C-alpha cells in the first residue's frame, strides 16, 4: 500500500498544490490497511490484489456483497470534506461503487454507484435497508470496462463524475450533484459492490489507483495518476 498522510505535494510542471490525504495503486501486491467486510452477508467475500488491482468478489445465492474501507487517520478520514478519485472495472455485479463518510456493515454513508444492467450512474445514501437513490442519470455503462470516477463530499453537497481514458480526461463539470445532510461526520472512504440472484450469482469488481485529497487546495486532474508516494 502506498499512503501519504496529510502530505503537501508540489507539482511544479502544473504549478498546483495537491493536499493528498492518502492513495493506493496496489502496485506493492497487497491491501494492507484496508478493513474488509467478511461477516454476515459478506461471509464468503474475497479480497485479493491481482495484477496490481484490488479485486472484490463473492459467490452464492441471494444478495452477495463485498466492501472494504480505509482512511488517513488509523482507518478513519481526518475530515468530512474530501474528494476521491479511483478506477472501477465492474466485471460481474449489479452495483459497483465508492463509499464516502461511511461504514459497513452498519450501512451508513454515501455511495457513488455504477449499475451497468440499467445504465445508471447515481448517488445513493446507505440505510439499514440498503442503498437509497438520491439522484441519478442514464448513460451507456458496460461490464468489463474500466471507468474513472470522482466522488466528492463537501458540507451537504455531494457530487460525482465518471469518464474513460486517463485521469487527465476528467470532465470539467460535475455530472451529478445533490444536497443531503444525513451523514456529516468524516467516516471512512471505501469500495462497495454487490450482486444477487435466485440461483448462484458471481460478484467480481476491480478497483485501482485510488487517491483522496482534501478540498483546501486545487488539484489538476491530469496529475493524479502520476502522484505516487513511498510506502510507509
């Protein structure tokens, strides 16, 4: 795992100050520091780093989820306002997403979700009954394709973007934005995905190049993929 704790990185070629709270590109072959859900519905969930990607998987009948969390202060986020960039490849799933201000299995926090089967990109809040949609849009989404996403929580404003290509291809404008005040504490950031079926279902989602920054300075999106820190 590659983690930077409240490190200020000066990217001179872009003249941009980037306050990176932590990051992980899984290039060291492990997911040390990530809190993985392996109880209850997720008792059969598997978590492996394969080819420098973090693979969340599960299998069985009914609802089969997997989730993993992290933060820059002993697994918790140090601030409730942060911006997450990550890559998601939904190989086999109903829902694949990024968690902010959250914790599972108590099902709190906000989710940025990709649902390829319904071509849905949305923001949901987690409840004891599961995710509840706050806002969404319809767009072409496919299994076995890799997407970049940015998920940002700032006060009561929650925003999201999705794109393909490189980190530098990030759209200038938010594609999703909404206001919600249910969760205000820092919580944890993380990954959440699930699948379900009356017969045996298979869950497999790959995550990579996750980087979390605070919102006190500007960060040029084209530098995200190249910001790497030494392991600690």
